[in-house]
C-alpha cells in the first residue's frame, strides 16, 4: 500500500492510501449507497469507466468468493472507501478484496473522507477524475485528466460484452444449499450482452427461459430470422456501461427488432436503448442513482418496492406518447419502468435481480415470461 492522489475536474485534490492495483487511471466518479455487496458492485460491467465511492465506511470485511462474481472480471476504474479491512472474516471468503482488484487491474483507494466526496457529488454532480500512485503533482494530474476522453465519448460495451455465444447454465441461488440452482426451462430467448450481470441471467432462467447470451456485435437480421423460424421466443436487452446516446449501431439493431414484433425486455441500459429506438432520447441525471435502497412505486398495484439501482441516464417524461409508465422513482419522480402501447415490449430502469439489494421486484422476470406466452398463443391463433 502506498500514497495515491486523486484530482477531480472541479479542482479538488485529495490524498489517500492505495490497495488493489497501482498505476494511473481516469474515469467518472459516482457514489453508491449500498450497505453490502461490494464484490458484486466491483464486478458489475455497468460500472466500466467509473470510480465507485462507497458510503458504507467499512469495506472488505467479508472478503470475496467466486459465487459472488457478477461477471468474469472487475470492470470499474476503482473503488474509494473510508476504511479498507485487509483481513476478511467470512466462511465463504476465498480471497481478499485487495487480491481480487489486483488480479483485474482495478485501483482501490482508502483513508478518504467519503462523506465529503458524497456530499460534493450530490451538490455538484458526477464528474471525471484521475487517481494515481505514480503522479502526485496537481498540474500533472490535471493535464492527464484533460487529455483523456470522457466517459460519454467511449463505447464501453465493446469492452465488456462476451466475445462468443453461450447457454447460461445456472438459476437462482439456493441459500439453504449455498449453490446456484439448475435451470428448468420451457421457452428460449436470446440475451443481447451489453455488460450483462450473472444474476440477471439466473433470474431469467428461474422464470423458465433458456438463455443464450450473444455478443453485442450480432446482427439484427440473424435474430429476426431465428424468431420467425420459431427457434427463439424473445430477446432480452441487458444492462451495461456508458452513455446510451452514442450507441448508434445498437439503436438501429433494436429498431429492426421492434419492427419485427419480437417480444423484448430491457433492464437499465436496455431500457434506455428501447426509449431511444422509439425516438425518445435519454438525458443524464445530476449524480445518478446507485444503491440498494431506492423506493419505486408500482403504478398498477400502488405498492412501493425497495429496489437496487445503478444508472446515470434516464428516459424522458414524454415517452408516455408511446408507452404506459409502470414504475416511478419516489426519490425524484423519474420514470423507472414502461410497457409499450403497441408492441410486446416491457422495460425497467432499476435492477429487479438486485445483487446486491432487495428482491421485491423479481416478479418482473415472470412478467416477461408471461408476455412471451401471450405472444406465442397469438402466433398460433
């Protein structure tokens, strides 16, 4: 562990102590209010290009293990914490957080006033920053930051998407047996991987759908052909990192699938891309929603669900011209879910699979399975 310097684009310079990987890294800084699940957050591909500031002050205390990986790597630029616990204490721990971050080249920074950082980001908004164990001069750090592309200029989904197709072989985690279940499926779907989380796939299979995960580079024509031939019953559009407005290829791809009347379900980035494909551009929130305690109202039932969230972008209010709003965020009244009026399409901004977070919204995966069943019945009629 050694000194690490942080320089933010608003001119704030801070010093901390490093763990994990060393070097110099540039990204967007956000804060996450989750009380647990630091490994799941660090390995969530949606955080590619970002430094995550944890409001929970003690991080590292339960170590890391293979079962809690949300993908095959850690994707964030770094994590910033108040206190890092180097000696984990959990019967499930297989390695320290320090070891996991070193293996995947992700910086860890502690001995930082995360309360100060969080309040600053709340007031001023998410911003770019540089962290370095090599450079400590303010002028040098500022130059590095100014000469590095911003997060909204980089297509991170090309970096985090799978390179080849595969069938997901796990289902929902069994807390009694401490292992993942075996899928029992009656339908087959394609999951378009923009940075998909393991537990999204587990929830899809738990809802009875065999899931073939495909690269983001797949062409729409091949998907439409398989749907028309009856080889697949629907398409899932995954979560993922970065600004959805720059993903022009994906916009066109999704427009083609919409026109083909394929049942579609999107979460987070997938939700945003569906909005853009319908002609309703997303906008960036001031500091985004990142955490496991966000209240969302189900418009159909009136129930308030506590949800897990991780996004910096949101769909516009005028999407009601083509869709019915199904969920509303009670923190700021932003749209959290929609059902499109003239198409078999549903999407949500929050994460019904949680991991980490509450599971009150997991029924949405069953709603997609039901939507597919209705569409199949209509095709046969």
